[in-house]
C-alpha cells in the first residue's frame, strides 16, 4: 500500500464541476492499493500518516505530526500509484488491487483516519471517479510512504 503525502496550505477535490471535499492547512494524501494489501496494511499506513513528522516545530524542524498540529487530511484514491513502471514507456497495472478490494481498503483507511483525527478533519475523494485535485503545496514537502509488499 502506498501513500503519497504532500503538506498543503489548502487542497480540494472536484468531480463533474462540483467541489466534493476541501481542507485548509494539512496533508493531501494519494492512496494506492496493491494486490496482497489487506486490513493490516491499511491500519499501519494510516497510523504512519497520522504520526509522520512533517510539520515544523518552533525551531523550524519537521518534528510535528498531523496529530500534533491538529490539521486536516484529504485522502484521494489513486489507482495509478500501483503502476508497474519498471520497463517500457507505458505503465502496467497488474500490481493494482481489484477495484472491490481497493475500495474496501480505502474505506477502512478513511474510517481509521476519522477515528484518529475526527470526522470533520478528514476529507475524501470519490473512488473510481474522474477527479480534479487542486492544491497549494507547502514547502514543497512531499513523501512516499509504503507499507507491505511495495515497502519491503
């Protein structure tokens, strides 16, 4: 399971011209689910995202987590993060979880994040939709976090 996180000043998701989610300062996360990922990976990645220290402390060092600063999280399902790009010039998607498994684990991830941050602090994209994601990257600060097969 992969999570690309970006520290943002604000971020939003639009589907069919309608904004369906937005956050102010916090983290935008693109979530990719691969074959073999399960509930353990979803819970572990969520814990890691919530506690990963990417926000500055008083000395300007990245020593504070999403939980420490009380900011928001916007989670966007991102099928293409599971792409195999190891050969050729076209990505392959044989490593991606089935849509049913990916949606189930995406929903579990969201539930875990809401349990940790509070419902009002977690926004979500729409699984399977053509989304437009807008953001103002803060830093820029961007990290790829991986749990499970891809992270070994």
